[in-house]
C-alpha cells in the first residue's frame, strides 16, 4: 500500500467482527516498532500480546471501555525509562515517552498495512493492568491496543484539521513563508 494512502486510511476502530486474526501478523506489527529512533540506543519498549479472553475482559474493565472485550487480541505496550533516566536525568522519562509514541505509531501503521484494526487506548487504571499482567512496579503501561478485524467496511477518513491552521514558519504563529534569499538577490 502506498505510504500516503496508508497514513490516510488508518483509523481508530472500536467494533470488531468475530474472526480471529493470525497472531503472526500481530508479531510482524510489533516487529515494526523496533525500527524507531532511540535515545542513546536504549530501547525502552516491551510488548505483551494477550489472547486470554478473561484477561482481555479485565483489561476492558481497567480501561472502562467495553469494546475492548470484543477484541481477539490485545497488545499492551510498556516502557521502563530507568536506563534513560540514569543516562539523561529527568529528560530520560520524556525520551522514553517519545520512543513509546514512535513505536506505537509504527505499530499502528503496520496494523493497517496487514489489514487489521485497532484503537490506541490511553485511558486505563494502570495498577489494574499491572496486577493482571504481572507488570513490575517500575515499568510504565504506555498504551492498550485491542486488535481485530473491523466489523464494518472502512470509511474514508478526512484530514482532522486544515494544514494552514497548524503550520508556522520560523516562529510560533507566523503563517507566511518568506521567499528564500539567494546570492543573486543579495
């Protein structure tokens, strides 16, 4: 699939059909998350692939989002920024969060490419997720990603906001691009 089409077609799906995805496709998507920029070559992400329906129901409860229960798989993305904090001080946590965002985005795009669907869930009671999945206290839960096949036909997604409302040149709020100076004009 063309990359621009891939980006434009990715949507958050909250209704899955009953067909179970091939877990190997999900592993392929997790593999795509390994190819991200990292701070000091310290990769902080871990992924838990959950297919146990009882555990998925507990995750749905911890997220307070019932649609997660209909997913055949859930990927829980975790990070441990302790090495980054040791290397970069307080900035280490921010770098770890940036890595998590980049890894999750790679995962989301690959999910779209292999024909699966998901929704990036960021609201959850972290202690409940950690307890159910035996995640250590010093590890952060970054995202919950229920995986399945979309129940209905994919809809075309429009750009969420006009580009001219979010793009500035050379300083915040400046919407005009200056003509570049070249040696002939100087």
